[in-house]
C-alpha cells in the first residue's frame, strides 16, 4: 500500500510540476531508467540485494511490486527530475542532493516499517550511493546517452563484483 501512495504522490507531482508538453524529450531517459532497473532485477533475481514486502496483499511478491514501482514511479520521477533542469553546476548539485535526499528519506521510512529488507551485504549506505549514481546518470543520459550506457554497464559490473553476484546461478 505504501508504494501505491508514493506512486500517486509522484504522479500528482509530475502532473503539477512536470514538463508534460515536452514529455517526448524525456522519454528516452525514462526508458533508460526502466531498462536499468529491470536489468538489475534480472541479474540479482537469485541473489537479491533488497526485497520489498507488501503487507497489504496488493502485490503478491517482490517482483510484482518492483515492476509496479519501475513502470509507474520511475517515469514520473524522470519527468520531475529533468523538468526545468538547472543549467549551472551549483543548481545541478542542489537538484541532485534534493532528489538523493528524497529517495534516501523514503528508503529510511520504508526500512523503519520493515517494508524493505536488505540481503547479501546491501545496506542503507549502499542505497544512498546508488541514489547518487542513479540521479547523476539520469542527468547525464539526457545530455549524453551513449556515455551513460557505458558508465552504467561499468557500474553494474562493479556492483556484481563488489557483492559477488553469482552470475552462474542466473536462469
């Protein structure tokens, strides 16, 4: 239920503050974020770093809940993040810090109510780092997609090595 409320809030915020007239401009970055999230879920399916637990019964498992978040919240978040994207370095840093704060704050909230569980050495600190990388990559993808795909591949490889994700267990 928490994820439904958060999704509604993000969609309402995107509807109110997002640049809907130019949504096509942000669409490639929305797809980039979706593809990366799905790829990460596929790679870590047998070796999860975190899992959602929906106590409401709306979502019967982590995968369904994660797909809900990926396909509803992420496009709204990209639209909000990139709408009126600052031109100055200082403005970009402030925007990055605000969004890392929003996502990290949400994660602390769901962690406190046991809506998320960490596995395989993942922690809140890793999530905060992940949020920094995610929002940095969203801004970079909007300007330079090819470089962003290369850096994303390197970051995913880095995470697989650090967390010793056993790729041999993949289906």
